[in-house]
């Protein structure tokens, strides 16, 4: 049987889910660059041939570590589903002579290089400037139009995003963004291979979205993501995921599969995603491309990743369309024949809908909860009704334990201050959206109050 080295780090699909899909295709050895959550650790012990957590001194040359371990276990393929490890794994695959994301993988990781590549190709995106110092940020702001968004070039999950509305806000925004990147690194949410990546930023103009110009019903966010795969250099779009409106600055609250776009609109979105992915020259990897939707049919590419979407995007795709993206990619990397979807799937082909909600301590308007609360999913499940036929569950691997104080939402830290991740299955996307809005409104009222003076934990 074939052997796969699974490189685990923070982010990506729940590791227990990903491990089970890879283990169905091959013997799996895990190289754990961050600790597996307890439930995933139990899955790994049951399904995997070995789990190795390298000591800190071994990580100074991450590519060599991966190469050496792959050779030691006789790996026929090396996979990762973490944003923070994709570059190292791509380079290790190249050294091993195994299929991987390819030499241009960095273009899908460093947002500065990504944007420059798209600029050279004339692909629609917000105007931007790379910045590495506060002085450069001042100069960039003078060349762009406020309001602006400062973001870390190597971040994920909306970490270190800061909205800048005037030049007077630049010093505080710069200081806070850098602090958050340092804090994220301590939590394990940071690039693992590129030294000094936490100091790299870009600033971009904030383009105005208009969900009402794209969706037939209210309540949707003004951007979507195209989930797909690149196999032997060819892009295969699989489906679209929609969103609820983000929490300021641009923290994702919920992803819903499928996105309820009309067919003609979906085709236009997919065409832009194809241009964006093709421009990066990727070889063999999952893709997740975010596109902002504006008035009058305008669109802008926000970013593309050389990995599958995080949170529950991949499990949602499997539930709704019956497509096991991780299993298919594993087969492809092992040289087995794979039949990719001939064209992107539409809402009419979906078997119901599924969505994942990030629990943040803010209400539907984005305002902070009036008091500290304790996360307790059984209370939520009992107190908040879902539509007939709906199923609400909690993703334990991505959630704080019941009884934990919900963190105060920090706009700069984004998803780092989440309390939990909930999964909802329902008859259609509209029902998921409606039930999530009900859940968001109910949470600050049904969760137990925290004792005065208590602090909060982070996942």
C-alpha cells in the first residue's frame, strides 16, 4: 500500500477529518509541527502508522526536516492542509521529486507577490502597495485613497487586519498590526518556513461591495470563495461558498455551501477565479480563491491560497456535493487516476446546504456583547431552534471546551478570538443563512454569564 507523510500545522480543515480521508487512501505518518487537538490525536493514534512531534532545534531547517522524515518513512506523497506549512511542503516535494504545489507556491502565500503577479496580468483587484515600515505605510497611503486596509502579507484568518481611515490613524494601526502578528506567532498561527514573515505587510484600498447586486435574497455577504484543485497545472473549479457579512474589519463570521448565486453570475465569478489561479502557475494542490462582489457586476480578486479552504469548507463540500476533495487530491498525488468535476457544481446540483459559523463575542451588527459569557454548546443546542430538518453541531477540534469564558472580540486579532465553530446542515442555503442569523442574535442571551473579573482563553 502507498505511504503518505501528513504534515500537520495550525489552520485548514479539522485535522481529524483530513487524517481520516488520507488514511482511507494510504498508510499515513504524521509530522506534527503543532500539537494535534485531543480528538484529532485520538484519530491519529487509531489510523496512523506514526506521529512524530519534532523538537524545536529540529525545525530550524523545515524543508530538510520534511525531506528527511519523508525518506525515513518511505513516503510516496507529502501533504499538508495548513496555510502556514504549504511553502515548506512544496519545496520539500520538489527536493523529493514528488508532485506538489510547485516552485511558484510562494506566489499563493505572500500576498505582496500574489498581487504583483495579478497586476502584471491585468487581473481585477484592489489597488495596493507593499509596506515594511511605518514610513513606507505613510508613503503608500499618500498614493492610495482612504479608507485603506493594512494586512500582514503572510497571515490567514483576517489576522492583523486594520482599517485606516486617515493618515492620523497610521501609527496606531502599524503598531497594533505588528503586535498581533507577534501574538499570533506565539499561538502557532504564523508562517513556519520564511524567517521574518511577520514583519511583511501590504496596504490596499477598500473596494465597495454590493451583495444586493448579486444575490436574489438579503443577508448574504459581499464576497464568495471558489473552491478548487490544480492537478498537473490545470485548474478544476469545484463549487462556490457564500458568506455572511464580515465583522469589522473583515473577520469572517460564516461560510455557506453552496453560494446561492444565479448561474450566469457564478460563471463570471469562476472565470475570474480561473484567471487568478492560472496566473500563479501552481502545479498540484487545493485552491481557495476569494472574490469581492461589487455594484454593476464589478469583481475584484482578494486572494488565492495553494490549499483548500479552512474551517469546515471541505467537509461542507463533501456533504453537499458528495466530493471528497482531500481523498481525490491524495489519489492524484499518489499517481492514481482521478476524475475531476467536468465543471463547477451549481446550487441546483446540491444535496441540501451546509454552513460553519465562527462564534465571536459580537452581535449581528458587529457590536460587542454586553457582558462576558461562558461557552456551553449543550445550552445553545437546547435554547436556539433551527429550521425543520436542520442539524446543528459543534466542531470540537476548533472550539473551546464547554465551560470556558468566551474571549473578548479583538478586531485586529480576527479569528484568533473565536470561541467555537458550529456546523449547520439544512435543506437549502437560505435556511442556513436564516438559522445562523437567529443563532448570532441569540448567543449573548442564552449563554451563561461569566463571573465578574474572569478572563478568556484562546483556541
